[in-house]
C-alpha cells in the first residue's frame, strides 16, 4: 500500500477502513508512489482518502463541458450549499480529462473511444482504491446512434457487444489477445425499466449496445472521408445488428463493462437506485442524446436514429 | 460537390482550382451539406475554401494545450503579424478538438487513442477536400514511450506497427476486417535523419513505432488497475519488440499512417522540409517528449524510456 495511505492522518472516513479490492494488480502495493498521471493526481501529492473517501456514485461521459454541466445539475438537485459556478475541475492541471465532485457524486470526462476511456478508468479505479472507497456505482452517460428506434428513445443496455455482435472485449496484453466478458445483469436492467414507467413521456427499451472503434466506416456511416460500401450494404449490416438485439451504437461500452466487471465495481444490491435514476431521467428530458451504462450491469441510452 | 463550394465567391486561392482527391467516398458529392460535426464546421455554415484554402502543413497532437502552444510558437517563428494571445480556437464551439491556424500551418488536437484521432482525421481530410487544398503535408506530434533508448531521444519512424509488430492497421467495416498498410517511405526517413545531424545535441534514430490500443496492459506497464504479468514477462515482450525494430510506443500511429496513405495525403517531393524540420527540432529542445509522424511516410519521435 502506498505510504500516504499508511501515514495519512487527515482521513475522517473511518467507515471505509475495510478495503474493497477494486484493483487487480499485485505490483501496486510495493510502489512507493502512485502517480495518476492523466488525472494530475498522486498518492504523495494528494490526500486521496480525504478528497474522495465519501464517493458513492461515479458518472462518466465523453465531453468535459457536458460533465461539468452534469455536476452543476446534480449539485442543484441535491441542494448542496455554495454556488455552482464555484465547482472546480479537480484535474485542471491537465487537459486530458475533467473531474468534478459534488457531494458523493464524481462527474468525469473520458474523451472518445475505447483507448481514451480505458486510460481514465485505470486511473479512476486506482484512485478509488487509494481513497478506500467502497460500494461505488459507476455510470457512463453519453450520446449514441440508435438502431431502428425513434430519436430520443432511451435504451437500457442488456449487453455491450462488439462489431461482430459478441458480448466480449478483446484486450491485447503483451502481444496476446485476452477475451473479457461484457455480459450484464438482466435483473438490474429490468429494475431500471420499471423506474422508466414513471416517466411516460420518454420511450425506453432494453437492448444491446454495440461498441465500435470507428465512428464512420465502423458504424456504417456514408459521410466519412472513406466509404467503400453502398447504402444497401449499410442497411443490411444494421438490419443484422438489429436482429442480434442491437438497439444503439457507441464507442466505449465494451471496455467499460469489461473493466468494471473485472474490478468488482458493481456496488451493493441495497443501494437505492431510484433517486439517482430520477435525476438522470430528468436530465434526459432536456438532452435527447444522453445515455448511460452502469457497472452494476445496467446501462441506459437515449439516442437518435442513424 | 456541396453547394457552398460551387457558389463560393470569396475564394482567392485560384492556384487550388485543380482538385486533389483526398477523400475516397463516392457519396460525398451528392450530399447537399457536409457537417463536420466534431470540428463544429460545415459546408453551408462556413466558407471552407476562404478559411483553409492556403493550408500547406497540418500538425496534429493529442493535447489541446500543447497544440495551442505549438501554434503560438510557429506564429513567432514565421514572424506573422499580430499577438499570439489573439490566435483563436477555430473549433471553440465544441470541446472535442481544438484547431489553430497560423499562416499556412494548421495545429489540431486529436485526443488519445486510435478512435479519437480517427474521427478527427475523417473530418480534417474532408475539410481539406472542401477547401480545395493541395500539396498538404500532415505531421503527428506527441509523446511516446521509448524502447531501449535514452530519455529524450528523437525517433524518426520507419514503419508504424501494431501490438504484434506487423506494419498494418485493422479497420472493421460493416463487421468485416479490412487490413490497411502502414508502410512508410524509407527515403524520406533518411532525409529527416540527415537534417538531424545539424542538431548534434539531440540524439536521433530511425526505428519502428508501435501503436497500442491500451496505455497500461497493452504497453506492458506494471502500474495499471489491472496487471496480470510479471516484471520479467514485461521485459521479455519489450525485448521482442526491440528485436522487431520497435523504438517507441504510442497510441495513434497506425491509423494515422493508414488513413493518410489511402487518402493521398503525402505532399510533393519538392516541398522544402528543412525549414519546418528546424522548427520542430527547436521545439524538441524545450520538450523532451515530442515526436511527430508525417503522412509523407515520415515520423519523428523523442521520448522517455519506460
């Protein structure tokens, strides 16, 4: 364990003494210092338990501006003291990611694509570990392209699948391909769908979310700099995706699901989803292109047709 | 061709009438409008030939702040009129990418990882097409991890290779894997190496650049949230990479090389490299972690050991 944790005297979060093993790395405890480079944080430079020990919800999304707006929205919804204009970017010393904390909620940007969110998740998960957090639920919020759905429909993800409709993520480790599961919990998806019935104005479905590594050719778009297929071939692929249960397409869900699954970022059954979900539904009213995915094997998405 | 191009009256760049076919998409010319969404530009909302018709060099790198600093540096080096503080972000309406123009040089950020730079390249290449640019040279500038080299060494990339040391990029198109070459031009690499001899303080080598989709497990780092290999296995992989000619590791080079190759973004033989190169060498003095790759099948990198 890093020295700052053993030597820390500023940690008032005694309830978090029981360490949850979010990380899966035997090398970490022998490191003198852990520098979370892309977050501009570190175990020697920051008192991570004091800064983040009370975190219960982590909401991640691509755009820094959107995640700041989300933090301001949550601040107002929770009735926290202070001015929303004063909520500062904890990662302001770097332009890689932005991070805001409002009460027990962290709101973090991750950029676009699997590699970009992967770097952030590695350092976020280590940060939660060093801060001795427990029972954390993590959500991904963002835009996605719908498949066979009306614009603005919310999708609660059943499984995150790759471009071949497989519920898996391929991670290359030292030149070898390792397959990680992205299977999600059906019960929690149903639980979320039930909450959605309280908001009849927002059409909601459960379906698979396809994660691609390319926005143009990978998602069948006809308007990239490169396009070698016809309109008919595009729709044939989307038809097959739809048959495989795909209801929306984005660029981060498989690695998000796989890493959270491996790192036990699932939270506890008894955590009350309803309040947080209502917040998300409310924000969805104003933004037709929000979606989110939870490491508790739940995701939600509203999105436009392609 | 989009209406704005046919109707444009503000284009004074008559020398660019001959259209260079950077794009490879038969659908584009039948589109009424082309919205470059992630750059916050479009053919109906912006006069792209007037804004960008004189562009000759495009320099891309991950960090928005670094690309702003680079634009300011180029502005000073070229002795352009005006204050560097007034150089505005052309993409300021979006937080996905930043873009600065100083004389004939564009400086653009692309975030981290293949998917992120891929989105930017699609829209950049279409922008150059709509702006009727020709003879454009594009460079990637950024940090990378060195393999078996002293910190601060500059690498001129011979080939961009994947995690299996193959000079190729796998692009998934409508669920099918397409292999694109990332082979680079040996002659131009030698030309760049020759220029480097004028700057003896900066060690420079030609070597292969490995592109991974993950910063931690993919590059053999021991300090991620996940790590399932030993120190010995890490160094064994890096030894094999070194044997395969790999001298540095980063996260964007294969798709950059592949897309620029397919889209003819190679520039002309007779363009004088030397002045631009000297600028880059100078900036390398101040920043030990710069590297760059050119679509003229040249890349250059300085980087730290892992």
